[in-house]
């Protein structure tokens, strides 16, 4: 993820100062590619920057955000903001008390299709929202999803299939010209660290996300995605986990 964010920063006029990683070889490679320095100590890096972009595993988010806030640095942090809601709240509070900006990267919010859909809903162009279907794919095993409804206007019929196996995927929907799409696992070291949809993106959403956060920090304007949004997403995720473990509904 650090590679993706570093590339996105190239769309801004910010100067990339340096990077730090538990894997020194990755840090050296990234620093070489983007003409940065490598740091062995996080505190030393913080002394040299105005904004820190945290792309580490989630358990490290809280201590790194708290340390950055204490050092008076603005923070951009990958999602999820934390593992527990109480940790996220303490991170939000620390940044507010330190007077630094705190942005959590929720990149789907910067996909043009999602942004347009949101604008259409908010403007009332499809009336009162009656049906909402969102798709995300997981790796844990086979998933079967059967959907049916009459949400489309009269005369419009759409259908599609998703078949997921341990060796690949088969996808088709009636809106696309290709008869069937197939996806198979790439060979080792033959894929990007972070995937994106294969079509329909005028701009890399990570680039749009980083540029928005940077410009908002520079101008002192509001973020389109707030840390409260990130906290709410985390609370929902925790509720899902609790419901799965107890077999009971959880009210928020």
C-alpha cells in the first residue's frame, strides 16, 4: 500500500521526504524509486516532515497516529482506522487536542461511479431510496449470493452470474458485451500490491484521495470523508463480528 500512496503523492506539489518500513529492503526500493531518504527511526522521520502517511498494518495505526499527533504532524492513515472503536476514538481525540488534521483513506468514496451515484441519490433524481445492493468479494471460501427483485423500471430486465472457486472467477452480467469474463490467479510477483477495477476509471482513486487530503490540509478546508465516517464504519464492522459470534442481531 505504501507504493500505491507514494505514486499518488506524485500528483501533488508535496515533497516526499522519506519512508520507514519494518522491511528495510522495501524501504530502500521505495526511496530509490521516488528519490526519498530511508529512516530507521519513526521519531526521526517525524522531525523532518509536516504530514505523515501511515500505510502500516492496522495494529500499528494507533501508536503511530498518537506519536504523530504528539509531534504536531498532520496524519493520513489507511483504513481501517483501528481494530477497536475505543482506539479510534482516542486517535481522533489526540489529533483534535494537538490541533492537527486527521484523514482516513476510504478509497471507494473516491471511485467516480460511487461519487456520481451518491450525488444522484442526494439530489433526489431516483426518488426515495428503496433498494441498496453493494458487492464486495472475500477470500475465505465459496460464496453463494442469489438476488431477486423488481427495483428496475417496467420493461428493464437485468441479470448476472458470479462464480467463485479456489482457482479463479467467472463473471457475467447482461450489461456487458463480452459473453463471459474469467479471472485466474497471477503468477507470483506478477501483480500489483493493490488491485483496482480493470475499466471505467478516469483516474486512479488513490490519486484522487491523496490529492484531496493534501489540498484540504493545505487550504484548511473540510475533508469529504471524515474520521467520524471511519469510526462509524469500524463500529458497523465490530457489530457484524459480534452478531456472527453470538448469532444475534446487534443494535447500533
